[in-house]
C-alpha cells in the first residue's frame, strides 16, 4: 500500500509546547484574571491526561472546589487570555519546532505526499505556532486542518482522525499518523491508522505498545534518530518518507 497522507499531531509532536509554552501561558492567564491556580511542571503534566485546554480547566476546577465558581464564560476568558500569552511566548522565540520536523515536511511536500493536522489544540494557538515557525501561509501546506472543537470528542477518541480521513477522502490503510502521546496513539489506531510515536517531555514514560514505530525524534543530518518497531526491530537514521511508507507494508 502506498503512502498517500501523513497526519501530524501538534503539541509535543511538532514542537515541545507544553511545559514552557501552554503551561506558562495558562499560569499567566490565571494570574491576569485573578484565578487562584498555578500549575507546576509536575502538576501540569498530570493534568495533560485531560485533552483540550478548556476541558483541562473544567476538570481541575471540578476536582478543586476551593478555586471557587468557574463558569463557562470565565473559562472562555481564561482561554482568550492564555492564547495571547502563548502568542507572546512563541513570538519571543520560546517555542521552536522539534528537530527533523521542518525537514520531513519539506520532503513530504516534494514527494507529493498530502499532509494534515489532527490536534486538540485550538486553531488560534495552532496558527500562532505555525505562522512563526513555518510561515504565514502554512495552511497551504496542509490539505486538512482538524483543530480544537472540530469534533466534539477529544483524543483518545478517534473522532478527529475519522473526521480527517473523511475530509481527505482517504482510506486509513493509506495514512500514517505522527503522535507523541498515548492518547494520540489510541485516537489514531482507533481509526485504523498506523502510527509513528515520537515521545515528548511529558509522554516519555507512556505505553506505546500499539505503535507501528517509536522514535526518539524525526532526526536531522548530524542528529540522527533511533527507533524500534512493534516487532522490536531497531533502526537509526532520519525518519523519511520511505520510513513512513514502510510502516504500511
């Protein structure tokens, strides 16, 4: 089966956005609006099990009634403030693409492989990152952009991947997903899509046994990646179009 498309997750996959990006931006938003929440590095990592920023705030407040009344309108305000804070962090150079991401995207473009975005990140935060790191016309690179609330159920539910397959008109057997977390892996494989996992800061210890390939990164010249397959076969080099296509065979 030939490789028709590659779907990319964003947070943790395209860039290490969570610890020094979204977490810091959330804390700045909480402080600006007088909400008595401040997430440490460790605590925020635990709450990443709840996918979606708004959902994460709601789940935290439900568990911590001492925070006080946090209604949907305030959560929306927190989100808007957080996006503005995240923009400042990204535009100041605080977040960059992971090694190998820009190289692989350019290679896939040159090979005619279609690319899509499949993320729970809201579109405004996605636009900030990719506008800075790829360019203002980044949407021209991705044939399908599934972000935020495009589907009602977040990862690990496969809804975002099922939506992307339908939008692209592709069969799951023609697509590879690139993810960094178990929630993302379960979402992709739940839609029948073979998955490459590149664990990130917060997900390095998770179970990726369902992945077709687990790599420590995508690799760049002089900084090669190491990977292992489901059959425990290992390899080293750059994750290329050919490596991704081999997952389908």
